[in-house]
C-alpha cells in the first residue's frame, strides 16, 4: 500500500454504483484511480439490526470506506461518503427485494467476480458520491 493510495482513499472523488442480478447485489466504487468491488447480502445481517427508515426525497445513505492493510491488519485510511438520494432509494428498494429472494447467491456472485475489475465501473454506471 502506497502513500498515494492512502491519500487517494482519504481525499479523491468517490463514485459508486451497483448491479442487482437475482438475489445478488454487487457494489463498485472508484476512488480516484482505484477500483474496489464488494458483494452485499442483506440476508446476512441480523434481522434485529436491519432497519430501513422512512425515506424522503433527500435521504442519503452514508457509506464508511475503510482501507485496511491486510499484511498487518492496520486501518490506513477511513472516510464517510453519501450516496445520491436516487441511488439510496434504488438500493434500499433492491435490498427489500433481496431479503425476499430465497435463491442462492453464489452463482450470481461468481458471474461478477469473473468480470475484469477495470470493466466494472462502466458496467454498473458509477455516479459521484458526496463527501
């Protein structure tokens, strides 16, 4: 992990987007020149901890971005960004669909991990996040 990468995670513009395919939600984040992807499965969250509040037209979901050095397990960078109101609304609607879906995620997940990381931002149409 370089100093430039840490600085990018701390300060560079962030874009985010996701694909929902069947029961699978696959997030893609660009932070400056860096690209990250992450699967999301709301069914893994304890039901008591999962609350979806009433939305307004300006509701923005907050996302914590943490850069962990896996070699020494140190937190190297941390920041909070917000999704646009439209992306927030779409994501929370898709989470409700995901919670109701009983299909296995693994085949869907494998489909998206087979796609080269560099192609994912255009595929999911990432959009700017707020800082």
